[in-house]
């Protein structure tokens, strides 16, 4: 085998064996998630009220839906969760 192949194999093993923490990667991932939520918020704001009702939300709930909070399927639990936030 060639020396290049051995070095490449060692570099590959070094990167897969131990995770490397990079603050830049964390910031980039957070930025990408923010952009995805912002894009979803813009798309939902473009819908009419009747289209929003078809998917089960109102215009005032767009901010909550686009945040990272999961919405439970049980509407009574969802309303109690909203009341608990106040």
C-alpha cells in the first residue's frame, strides 16, 4: 500500500473515533434551524385565514407553531399548556 493511502486511513479513523466540538458548527446549526423556522413562519403568514383553518391553526398561533414547541394532539391539553405559560 502507498503512504498516501495509510495517511488517509489514519485521518479517517481519527475523525470517526472521537467527536470534535466546534462552536462554529453549533452556531451554524442554530442559524440554519432559525432560518428554517423563519421560512415556515413566512409561508404560514402568506396563507389566507381559511387555508390556515384547513390545517388547524389560526393566525395568532403561527408564532407558537413555528417555535420548537411540539403541539399535543389533545386540544384540551394544548389549551392547558397555553394557560400555564401565562
